């Protein structure tokens, strides 16, 4: 069984009626993923409460509320998908690379905030601690193009895709790190 898809990103921005831009919506999903990794979001209500506490989405209209609940349900199921069907909720590939990069940086910022809601991160593996350092660097990402260079190269697109995949794998790794071994798995 494959994991459910997330709601359409651009449509969800439209549903926010100007209250969210692409980076902010990506940050909302990053926060959700961090909460789910820490098992700090037991239902969509917890997530919506956290969004309000962080002043990301305080009073969503009915349609945005429904889309955020759908995003919670889809993400929850994606993170448990044995076929690794988890994906980041980011702008589509037809959007400008700059917009996608800023959204990815905000996704990482939200993810780190979600992880931090559960308290200290001391119990993480060294690999996870290094990954957090990487995510902090990505969250501070800025675009710097040579003067006069406004084009997006194939190398830039490839690098972006590789970073997105790295962040996706890190999120899944964090989920497993926080969960620990299943009861039926032997610890050696």
C-alpha cells in the first residue's frame, strides 16, 4: 500500500487567502514533521495548536483548516510507510529555484523547531546530531548568484534535488532515532 499524497501545495497557499506564502507553508510542514518525529503531535489538533503558538497559522478558514488536517494525516501515514513514501511539502519544480530554496530553508527551520518542542536532543545518535548541524546550515541558506547571472543551471537544479533528498532521508532517520527499536527487534 502506498502512502497518501499531500494536499496540492499551490492550492493550499491560495486557501490561506494571502496569510501564508510558500516559505511559510513549507515551514508549517517542517514543524509537523519535527513534531511527528518527537511524537509530540498525537492528532491534527496538537499540530494546529502548535501552528497557532508559533504564529504561523492562528485562525485558519475552514478550507485551510481542512487542508492542514489532511496534511497532518498524510504526513503521519507517509512517515510510517514501509516503502518510504514520505515527501517534503514544498513548491512544485516549475517554481523559481530561488523560491524553492527559500522554502526548503524554512522547512528545515520548522523541522528543527518541531524537534525542539520535545526537549533536549542529547539522546540522539552522533549521525543524527551531525544531521541537525546540516539542517541548521540549510535553514540559513541564502542564494548568491554572480552579478548579472539570473539563470538557473542544470547543476543548480541537481544540487537542489540532492539537498531535498538528503533532508527527506534525515527526517526519516530522526523519526527512527527517536522511536528506538521495535519491541520485536533485538538490541545488540
